């Protein structure tokens, strides 16, 4: 990802702050969450009133409006997340905010996301397919991820994001 990742997807930036508050409020709007979770494609997401209500408020917070596809994927993926693991239990204070790539690599008996599945993720070229793959990964991780970091990966998906994700995954994966 680029330096912008930390810019937009920081809890201190209006975009990151808005996304966190909106995500927390989804707990009170179970119908909106359910509608977004039922969407199988980004096209379906873009037709949902639950998405459009958020979209029009969100795009005003960016310096340059992102693509509709970028907004659709981050809003739809956020609805899939049950728990924002920003500071996982047992981490040291200097290891807070564990990255999404690290989280996929760490399980009790090896990586939560098997290396073969991780390599398939890295081969995904477009956001439409990325959405499908990340929904499966979120479910595999029982809905517990670093929300803003995962959204940044989806938002900036491309060569740079793939490389950064690979470095994070292989830094923590125990693949002996």
C-alpha cells in the first residue's frame, strides 16, 4: 500500500474515523448489516440503500473522490466484520495495531489462512473477485480482523498492496 494508507485509514483521519463509527453503529442497524452481507457482488452492493446512504457521506471526506468500486468494497467488507481486532490479546504495547497480513498468518497451529489460499489471494487482479475472496477470508477468521487495515488493503488493491501483504504474512507465518 502507499503512504496514503496511513492517511485515510487511520482512526485519526476523518475517513477512518467515520468508517469506525459507522461500523460500530451497524450493531444498532442489523437490517442494514444483513442487507449488505447478503450481497454476493459489488454490483449488488451498489444497488443497496444501506450502501448508498453511507456512500454519499463517505465520499465527501476524501481529498479526491475514490471510485465507486473502491467505496463499495470497503463498505461491504466492513459489514462482514464482527470484531475489530486492533490490539489483539497478548501483544506487546509496541506491537499494537497488528496488520491484516499478520492476522492471516497467525493461528494456534500455523496460519489461520493456509499458504495456498494466501497465494491465491495474491493472484487476484480485480476488486470484484477480491471482494468474493476477502468475504471468505473474513468468515474463515470468524469475522475478527483489523478493520481499517483490511479496508486499506481492499481500497488500494494492486501490486504495492499485494507486496506489502506478502511481507506481512510471511513475517509472521510459521510454515516449517
